[in-house]
């Protein structure tokens, strides 16, 4: 690695120190040279007049360079932050899109089964499924949605899952009350519910219980813990969701007790579109 490459890999503080040191050496060298010339010829009045200008010019150049360096460093930092946010956003979009193939496959199997049992129930299921996908499509370009819209969407999703799992899945979604106009990440509640279904037993012997409530500062999703021996998923869903909230200035709070897994989805401080 050459010296130039090493210099640009230095931290900002070290770069400033190197700039000061280099400028100081140049000015000191000029001073020594001029003093040497003065000692040889005392009639160099022109150099006596020029020397202060050289020193002031050197200081000004140093200040200009430091200012430009600060501007470049600030721009690079902001750009890096934007890149990280875009990366997190892309991961989140990819995560939301993962709902589609697997979830749709299960829903189509349910529709195929219902078609033999009840045309009315099949029709209702198909309408609820279309509502779920309409919401996903309509929020693709949105950073936030209201709690009222998100809980309505979660209810549609829960209806489909309860048709699939029947009495093996018990999900209660409370009323949003005075918090309906607060803002939250799209599909955040749905992903938290899906996370509980993926990682816990859901059968007639051990029905899975999930409760969704809009509290003062959070939408709370809690479920009884009865983990699968081999959970379906990597945990990236919740991590990506947490990153989306961080990008909006909030933090997801996750608490685990001996019997419950609790996800607190915070209301966002500002609406970003």
C-alpha cells in the first residue's frame, strides 16, 4: 500500500494533524531560508516585505483546505448514512415481498379446500385475501401508515390465518381507541404476528395465543411461548423491522419472559413520506 492510499485511510483527526504538520514544516522552511538570506545580504528589503504575506497566505490556505476537508467529510458521512438507509429499506421491501409467494401458496391451498365445503366461505376468504394484497400494494411506496389502517390490515391477515389454523390459533386484536391517527411502519404488526406463528407450536394440543393492543406509546404484540423444535425462519424479519424503526427515529422493544414473547412497536415521532 503506497503513502497516498495510507493517507486517505487515516481518520479525519489524523488527516488534520498531518495537514497542520505539513503546513508548519513548509512555513518553518521558508522562514529559515529567508533568515539565511537576510544574514547574507541585509539589503533584501523586498523579502522582508513579502515574508509576512507568505506566512499569512500559508495560514489562509491551510484554513481553506481544512474547511473543504470538513465539507467533504460531512458530505461523505451523510451519503454513507443515506446508503445504509437505502440498503435497510431494500431489505425491508424484500422482506415484505417474501410474504407473497409462501403466504399466497398457503392461501390458495385453503381456497381449494374451502371450495368443496362452502362457496360462501370461499368467496369471503378470497375477498379478504384481495384486501391483504391491496394493502401491501398500496403501501409499497409509503414509509408510514396510521395505526388504524395497520390494525385493519392485521385483522384481514389474522382472519385468513384463523381460517387456515381454525381453533389452533387464537388472536385477539384490541381497539386502537385514541391512537388511531398515530404513525407506524407498514405491515409491522402483521410481521410481528407472522413471527409468532413461524416460531411457535400451533395445534389442537397447544393452541397459539396472540394478543395485539394499541397502548399509550406502542402497539404491543404478545404471544405465549411454545417454540417449535425447528423454527421456520432466521429471525431476520424482526431485525429488519427494528432497523426500519431506527431509521425513523424510534426503537422496537422486545421482551421475553418464561411464558411470553412481547414486541413493542413504537409510534413514530414524525410522519415521513
